[in-house]
C-alpha cells in the first residue's frame, strides 16, 4: 500500500529513547501495543515506517522502526504524526463504539433542532473525552463526550444530538451559582 488516501492518525512520535534509534510514541489506539499490528505507518509526506519492536513505557510506548538505528535519526523524527488508511480499521464495532475520525465534521443539534456547531476535534486530557464544537461567529466550545451530553450519534445523517444542559451549552435555570462578591463587571476591573 502507498500513501493513505483517507488517512487516520494512529500516533505521534516524541523524543528519542536511548542511543539505538528507539523513540517514544504516543499511540491513539485502544491497546497501545497494537500500533505494530497495522503494518506500515505513514507520515504526512507519504514516507513509510515499519515497526520492528514495541514495548510499554508508562503513558507512551517505545518503538524501534526499520532504518532508524541511532539517536540522531530518532531525534529527527520528533513530532512526526503517523497515519494509516481508514480502510485498515475494523468495521466490527459495538453500537456504542466509534472512531474519533468518523465523528469529525458531524453537526451537533439538540432535540429542538437548534444547531450547536460542528464537531471539530476530540480530546482526552485525562478527565474524560471532550468534543470541540465550532459554530461560525462563536468561540469553540468543549462539551463532555458522555451519554448524558451526547444522547445520539447518527453517522448516516452526519449529526449528533446533544442535551444542551448536560453539555454545559446552556445554564440550567434551577442552578444556583454562589455569589462571587462582584456586583457587576466594573467591580472586576483592576
């Protein structure tokens, strides 16, 4: 296979590890060690990388690629994003499983049909998955990727249904916010 036609990012290469050409890699696979199961990986320019060895190391994996035999060559790869073609991913998913790549670009609506933006990115900073929504003329918004906030995912029609209250897009009228001690915006100026 040559350069992926429909690329999906599988990992990003970090710093060199040791002097024999190994690198630290942050995989985006469910099983971090599975990065070697997809065959050749490709960078944005179409250069291929063959995984020879992979092992766990805390929050990353240590990978040895064919042809990367010293620290200098490993250091040159720092920041390289690695891709595979979407066709290489399994279609055998449970009803509640999705690939992040398939969610990018979906429109977010609530049950009343109000548009809350387009899914621009998904993040996991350690406290749970977040969806970044972007709507023209507004700042990007992050909402939790939970069943309460995202009540439905409809890949066929290109949309997700969100509960604007659970997603934090609209303040619940029953919420009592504590008094912060400021009467108005003028009191906040320094």
